[in-house]
C-alpha cells in the first residue's frame, strides 16, 4: 500500500491517493490507484480492503 500526500496552498498536508502494488505479467512492479481524492474508490477497492484485513 502506498499513500500519496500533497500540500495545499498554505502548506497543510492531505491524503490524495492510496495505491496498491501489483506485479504485471512481465514481472515488473507497479502502483495502481485504489482510491483517489477527487474520484473515490477504483476497481482495486476489494484488493485494498483485503490487504487491510490481513494486516489486523
């Protein structure tokens, strides 16, 4: 899980994206969004929830 954070115009930090790490067919690793601040959850929502459950 990768957390994307950005700063606003006055310097406050805010969570803008949550990504999950996946390995593609060639073996390369990439980060794909599971949640974004403007768009909400993506098709990777179930994968993110599964990761959170397994960490408890």
